[in-house]
């Protein structure tokens, strides 16, 4: 079974910000590489969306609707709804993920 993978506008902005940051602080080649890898991880969710683990920060709050996939150090936070995989956030896992997830996913 194949799922349709969609990025929310927030996730698209996350990708743009990650790309721009790497291009500015490193090289455009490395930014291209990271973007390709992140999109590759997203594409694998079309076939195996349930493979992702639950974000521990959300599990602590009793929330099991979201999953995550990784391209270290980045985390793609997504939800499977029917035959769609909605990617809500792409973030550097070294950041304060509890705060990021609370703001983005819970509107806190």
C-alpha cells in the first residue's frame, strides 16, 4: 500500500530555513545534500509510515498520534491519517524539542 506524503506549510518553511542556514554557514553543496537526504526520508514514508517511533516528548504527555523519522540530527515529525502522511515539522533534534513540539503541535 502506498501513502501520499504531504508537507504542511510549517514543514516547508522548516526545510527552507534549514537549507538557508546550511548554505550561509557552510556550503550550498552541503545544503543540497541535506535537503536531498531529508526529502529521501520523507519519500520512504510513502511505503513504511508506521516504521517511525513516537517522539518521546509527546509520549510523556500521553500523545501517540505522531511519529518521527530521522536524518540525524534532523527529525521529521508526522502523522498518518488514512492514506496520507502529513509532515508537520522538520527540526534539528539538538534543539529544545519539548518547547518546539509544544508550540507547534499543541499550540502552547
